[in-house]
């Protein structure tokens, strides 16, 4: 596994860990090919901000769904459901009964609407209907996968170890600097090469920082959560069903990969004869044999 014992221990003690060069050169290169098709010109500009900005550079995505899993292609999908991301999340939760609840491609540049100094905050208000309990069986593990290099001038993520707010009730979920200076004074900037990963908890304060020079940053937010907990999760994957990429992915994914998105597992009571017939009609390229009635 690409998370070693030191990574596991650091996360356990601090609520976050940075793994440099998590992706292989081949994985990163193939991901770049897909990113260049999804958001043309962004990678080129990120690599050389002296070049012209790509067309429609300032335009927001038409919809959040445009840059969400499943992506058109194979590599970004494989990274999203990387077995090591799942295994590390399972270690944090103490079990492997998990679903992938988020996978969004995110990108910004100097002067972009997202280019700002964020407040130190926790993410749980849009990942759970309740509260991120200390009981680890309900722990969600969030990842930010960096597809471009990040240095001090390129809006590095700042994260604060939970050693600085240990045993506190985590409310409010955001603080201005003058109200909670210690969070800012103890922040660590995530400065990493492309292909690296930041893993953090819903109980971990962090923030986005502003660009200090021209450039762009491209990454992907991925989150895993325990399954069977309807109060957890930032998105409903079913809304992706209007896209051809969703059908393409469902038809080629493994049974385990589908289950990570909450797809009914083989043997589930859902799979009656009508459900099987309907799935066969909707996903004609899918192998339904694992779901067949016994």
C-alpha cells in the first residue's frame, strides 16, 4: 500500500497526512491526458502561465456534474477508486464497509472566483446531516489529489493538526483569524509535486489560500464514508445517470467498484426479476450474472 506505517501514524495523531508522489508517472501522465480533454488548456497554462489563458477561462462549469465522477475515460475513474485510497479509509474507520461519496475535479487560477483566503474551517456541514462523532466506525476520509505542482505561490492548502483543538466540541465550524489565531499560527502549507495526495478528516481544520503569483492549480476531491449511513454523503450519484459517461462506467466497472458508489450488491433483496430486466435494458453492456437470482 502507498500509505505506509508513518503515514498511518501521522494521520492518527494529527488528523491529516501528506503523501508525496502517490501516483506513478504513468498514472499521472494518463490522468493529464484525460484532464486536457475535460478542461482544454488548463494544464498547459498551469505549466506555463506566460502562455495565453484557455478559452472560456473565467467561465464556471455549466453544472457541478460536468466535472464529477464518472469521468469520460479510464484513468481518473481508476484513481478515484484506487484500492489504496479505500484501504487507508478503511484503516481510519476500522472496517471496510465503505462507499465513495464524492469525486469532483477542481481547478482555479490567480484571479479566479475561487482564488481567495478561506477561513479555517471543517468540511462536515455538507458531508453529514449530524456531527462527525469521535466514534471512528463513522469516520469519513477526504482526499485532495493534486494533478499539478503546488508551491508557496500557487494557493497551497493549509491544514492544522487536531492536536491544537483536541477533545473540543467542533462547533462552530469556521473561524476568522482574529477569533481563533492559533489555528492560523499552527497551519501547515501543503507544498507538493503533482501526483501527491492530502488525506484529512471531517474533524480537521483546513483552508484554501490565495495565489501569490500567476498560475493554476488542478486537483480532485475524493471522499470515502461508511456505508449504510444515510446521513453521510455530499452527493447523490444517481444524478450522474443523465450522462453517457455514467452508463459507460457502470457497464465496465467491477462488482466491487459499483458497490463503492452504493450500487445494490449481489444477493441484495433489490435484485428481483424486474430489477434485473430493467438493469439489462438500461445497461446493455453490463455483465449481470453476479446479480442473477439464485
